[in-house]
């Protein structure tokens, strides 16, 4: 082993690395992030989410009623789908780097999600600009896409987020 290789082997020992999302500066327009693992939707998820949000829609809670409806079975609560889709992006995109979520637009559910389906999420960076009124922060527009295990799009949402710009010196990163 060369002296350089030996030095490189120990270079990272003792360092602490905190998992975080990406800073405004690290986001590139057009980049697409695949968030894994996926999340398999369960009956318990549907009943609990629908109950705690006071959504008594029979299409989520009543199996006998739902069998007589066009999809023939209970549908996952679309707000669970939206929340889970956005949540799946947090550790990779915004954990510790988000100042605030500014809004959600263009939310749609082009196909149903059922118990037992697995939701896979991806996020594309659509646009970004520095904030005119908040130095050190930028506004990022993201498009979240949720697909089931067959690749069918089950949810879409455009999200606007206020993000921190990254530290630019080692002292600022501390």
C-alpha cells in the first residue's frame, strides 16, 4: 500500500456526518431525485389517517359500500398519498435545509392507490431563484410524482419551498 492510500484510509475516521437535505445552492433545475425505499400502503394506514383527520368518506372506510362503487374496493385516502409522497422526499431534499413550505399547487390523483400498493416517489427541480427579501434563502419549485409498483402515476403535486442557501466556508458550516 502506498503512503497516500494509507493516509486516505484513515482520513474519515472520527468525523461526524449529519444526514441532511440539499441546500438551495446544491439544487439544479432539471435534476430528478428518486426517493427510496417506497412505502406500501396498508389498510391500517388508510383507516388511521382517515380517522385522525376526521375524513369519514365511505370510500376509505366501508368495504361493503366501496365494493359497489366504480373501483370495486376501498381507495387510499388521497391526502395520505400526498402527505406520504412529500414526506418521502424530506430526508433527501429538505431535512434541515428547509425554512418553510410556501405552497402546493397542481395537485392531482390520475389513478387510484389501493391497500397493498407501493408508492414510489420522485422529485424534479423545476425552478429556483434567490429570495429578494430574505438574504441567504432561495425559493425552489419542485414537482413530486408518485407511482405505484406498476409505474402508473397515482399522484402529482407542485411544491414551492423556501430553502437555506448553503454555507460557503468551513466556519459557516459549523
